[in-house]
C-alpha cells in the first residue's frame, strides 16, 4: 500500500462520514433485536457480549493498576478474566463491576461516535480493542472468537462500501445496547434459582457488604439507561437526517 493510500485511510478515520439512510439506521436496530431475542440465535451472538464483558474486566483491571494475567472465552458463552493485585479495595471492586456494564457502555460510546459521524473511526477503534484483547486471550476458542470478530470488522472497514460500513457499525452498536440488557436478566434468574453463587454481583456483595441484588439492579440501570440514551442518539440522528443530538 503506497503513502497516498495510507493518507487516504488516515483522513477517513479522523474525518466524518455522512449519516446513512434512515432505513439502514433503523433497520439495523430491528436486526440487532432479532439477534438478541430468539434463544437459538442468542446462544451464538452472546459470544460477542462475552467478548465485551471480559474485555471490560481486563481493561479496568489494567486502568486500576492490577496485573492482568489472561482472559479465557468459552464455547458456552461464559468467560474468565484473571488479574492479580490487592484482593480488596477500589481496584478490585471496579474490576468486578466492569463486566456486566461494559457491553452497554461500549454501545453508548459507539452511539456517540456514530451520532457525530465517525463511522470509520468506530470500526478502527473496535479493531484496535479486539487486537489488544487478542494479546491477553489464553485459550483456543477465545482466540478463534476474537480473531473472527476482528476479521469481520477489518474486512468491512477495508473492503466494504460506505453503506455496508454504516450498516455494520450501526448493527454492532445497537447489538451492544440491546445485548447488554439480557445477560443481567439472565444473571438474576440464575441467582433466583440458587445458581451463579460466584457471579460478579455476588463477589461485589462480599467485597463491599452491599447485597448482591443491589449490584444486579445497578447493572440493569446502567444497561437500560445506556439503551435509552444511545438509542435516542441513533434513532434521532437517523430521523433528523444526520444532525448530531449534541454540539
């Protein structure tokens, strides 16, 4: 690839792109909903939420000064992030709280980028985050999951038309916003039936003395608030013809 091509790519990443047609922005929301609601489909697509969940644990562990040992993603859509450091304190609490909130907050950040017209930037930021996650992944299924997801982002961002890139980006953000809600409901259902005794919420309960149901409620509030705010940005941007909802 010559220098001119590199300059073109860099300009596109830093620049803004026109808002996609309304049917793409809103149709992607319907497609994301269909990827979240039917259980047989969710069993596959939930792996993407697990990537965001475990990535959230890992990122916050590093930001709070903990040493990240590795991340594992399993075929049953569960995952494990191992970090070392103080077993108590703010760093451990924030790390434990990051998992269930990460998909929704990533979706909210993505919605802000899309509403501001940064479609290409969103795709390349996603590739960068997945590359960082790949370095810390420690099992074969996890490596495969991250590579396939990252490859999809790369192929679309490098070879896809502007409309395909927009559709893919909007679909991904809508999916994170919608997909961030269902795992919280599933968590509480498991807890109500006596399962998930070592869940993030229960670990936070033991770390803070605040009952686990409060943490589950907090996860749900973050997920629903992110969906409402991010969804209003995406839908409002589409209906307004691409005018960002903020300055």
